[in-house]
């Protein structure tokens, strides 16, 4: 779609200065309100006239949503903390380098300077049929344009597709799941804490959104427990070009080593399903095994069981296998990042 | 459409120079601002008095000057700088956070002005390419390095690259070439002059340190 050069369609703008005020505005405007964090996902939707919210609630003035603080050996990260801050924060780098590495290779420097960790996990799907405004399942229609014989679906799902074949594009989401993070969501005067894995939903649960966030909900913080602080980790993102691009596939792994064997593990890949895809079978199978070739081969085969490729994305199956092997063996082949 | 987005702009007649047209737009902007000020109560009446509601008439800190300007709620910083304040050194390439031509500094941090709501920079310091040189006209070391090294071919992307470099050098004054390449990787050059640009910007880093 060629860029539209004039200003975005008009909306009412609110810039609350506190979480309380933000929740008040959201409560009052319900489904008409659009929550904007850094705006890096928002502006495309608005400029392309695909989504036209009546009310935009810009969280940029809510200072209490920014910052990283110690929480019993773990960390609590405000949802509006920028990706640049997360990537360079000494506490994050010391305890959870997995998250720092994931945040550092999102998009471009300017986008990381403005984009937030809350926005990165809450961003919408990148399927271009959906983003171009086609009336697909995810947009409330009853067809998928990406899963047809002539569709371009090189970037789409290989796991758990259900009518919609879009994938979750986030880099920090798999890292946070691999760290057993919890997401704090406020609504009115209520607060609930959702495990990272349950924050994301597939089309079987709700085909029109990628997360549990409903109108009126506000993601305020991400809590990472001390569990995986200082443990072995692996993160890698494969993309077509080394700046701006979303992952074709990324992988985040936390490994707790007992001597030379793996005593516990978390392994999550993204870019392959509508929600970050946790490799439960791999995690179970590699317990008590060393980080060697035999374990890696076993894990790679387990990881892709049940994969169903589309016309143009079968390459993701060997790609997932390769990344799982590298995560287990710890052979980083870093691209410039 | 022309790179600066002027083609097809209303009121642009053959024979009128681009500069005069821009002056006209600035004058019109000033008129709009003035009338908004006169009818301030009406403007306020548009808000429903809720916490977080915004005023259209705001004061921005741009290049060290306080600029009073009437800003739409859906207006981006790039639009305000170019078409309300006449600071056309900030270029609009993609308008989608994908090229970096509109890079400016907000509180010393490089940001894509096409993807910043002007209302969100209230109370912050905005610096565009026009604000880099000293008041006596002495160029910023990064600008001087670009002039000396002639690192750009068409130079449409140049203001964005310069601002991204100035911002990055504030966080890492002595980068390696690879670090600098990563630091300013959020800017594209369609002439693909990247090596020459990096040559210039490495010299710029030296000049900025006073080396």
C-alpha cells in the first residue's frame, strides 16, 4: 500500500498522567478507546485508515509505568519502559541477559528508543492481508487470505493454525515466557496477574486478538521472578535483514544446569504460531541430559512434531530444528546485532 | 510524489517558488494559531474536562526556542516541524518509521518524528537539524565532518543521519565502526552510500571528542 501523506484521521486524544487517570478514561470510553504505548504499532494502523478508534489514550505521560526495579532478586519492569532501557539496564543484563538480548535486536535504534516492552508483547499480527485491511477472520470476517493456493505466506504459521495463520511477531515475548514472567493487568480498581504464557492467546480462544487484553484492560508491569537469574540462556533471531525486520523465527531458552546435565529448561520459539510456541515436549525430554549432539538431535525432532507448513513456509521446519539444536548446544552464531 | 511531499499541495502554482510557498504556509499557520488564541474559550470547550484531556494550543521547546503552536491531536512532530514551524530540514521519507529521514532528537534521544505525536513532546526539548549549528553559524562537528567528507550523494537522508549520529555519539562518544554502524542502523540511504557515510561519521566522532 502506498503511503498516505496527509495527517491521520482525527481522534480524541487523552494523555493521562497517572495509571488511575488512564484507567478512568479507558473505563469511560470502553471499546472506543485505543491504548497507545510507544505508538510504533499504532501509527501504521491509524495512518493506513485500517483501524479508526474514536479515542486514543497515550500513556507517554504516565511516569509510574516506566522503570525497572528489584523485586526479591527478580525484577519488575514498568510496561512503558523503552526497549532501549531494557536492553542496556545493568540489572537486566546481569540477571536476565536473555531479555536484554531480545530487546536489543527489535527493529531499529529509533524504534527501540520509543517502543516499550509492554507494547512489544501487546503488538498485533503482521500478516499483510490483515494489516492491509482485508476482511479476514482476524478482522472479524470469515476467510483467511493467507491460507489459499496463491497466497504469499512465507512468514506465516506452521503450528496450531485455526482458520487464521498469522503469527505473533514479538521478540521479547518468548524471552519473557522462558523466564517465567508474570504480567500485571489493571482494570478499574481490580488487578490480576497473568503468567506470561497465558497472556497470549491463539485463534481457538480469540481469533481477533493475540493477547488476553480486553477493552478497559491496562498492562502495567511485567514481573520476572529470581528463578532463572544467572542461569544459562540462549536467544537467537533469524530475519531477512538485520534491522527493522520481524523474526522469521526466533528462539528463547533458559537452562538450569546441574553439573553437565540439564536439570530444568524453558524453550520457546516465536514467529511460528499465533502465540509464542512453548516446546513442552522438548523441555521434558532434555531434563537430565547433557548439552550434546544426541540431546540436540532428539530435541530438534521433538520440536517440530505436529508442524503443518503452508505453501511457502516449509523452510521454517528445518529452521526451528536448527535453532533448537543451537540453543541446546549453545553454539551462538551471532549475526551483527 | 516528490520526495518532500510538496507536489499536489494546495495553492502551489507554477512559477511560485517552493520557498515562497513554505513561507505562505508558515504565515497561515501563524494566523490559525492567533485565532485559536483569541477564541481560547471555544477551544477549551471542546474538551470534556476529564483528566488527561489535551489543549490544542501548546508551547514547544524547539531548538532552544519556545514556539507557540496550534497542534491537531492527530498531528505528528514531523508535520508540525515542517508545515507549522517551517523547519523543513527534517525530511519525510516513508512516514512509517522505516527510513529514518525524519530523525530528530527528543531530550537528546533519536526518534522518528513521523511517528511521534506532537502533543507527546510537550515539556521536552526537541532538536532538529536547524538547531545543530552554533548561533554564530559554526557548524556542529558532525555537520562539518559531512561537509568535509562529502559523504552523501543526493543527501535527502542526510539530516536524519546527522541527527541519529549526534544522538548516538551522546551515548557512545568513542564507537568502533561496527558499533557506529549498529547505532545509526535505523536510517536508510537509497543511494547506498553507507561506506562513505560511515567514513564521515567516524571522523565526526573524532571531531566531537575534540580529537
